């Protein structure tokens, strides 16, 4: 999960944590504002803030599925997210 996250939110959280013992660098940030719980967006709750979002993400809620050994993700773009890795 930490080396190859399959959800953009997980990728953003991991990228926002400084690495100990390495040269200082810019941290990743999750753009935008979390949605109001009273006005959740249609589809994936993270789609307004996700750089990987597609039309499917805006229309449907992704199902939780196996993406590796002991690893599940609810993301239509989990392969693309995993390939992008985490910038540190």
C-alpha cells in the first residue's frame, strides 16, 4: 500500500508525509476542499479533488475490489494511480 497506492487519496496522504533521513523536498498536497457531509458529490466522493478522475468517477461509486495480495481499493483508476507512484 505504501509503495504502490491504488487510490489517489491514499497517494496524496502518503506524499504529504516527510521522509526521514533524506534530503528535504516539497511535499505533495491534496488540492481543493473536502466536501460537506451534507452535500457529497455524485459518484466517488474524492472525484472533485482527484487528478485521475474520469466521467465514470463522477457518475458512479466504485466498488471495493482486490487489487493485490491483501490490498483492496475502491477506485476506477487504481491501475493508473499505482503506476504513477508517490513523489517524495
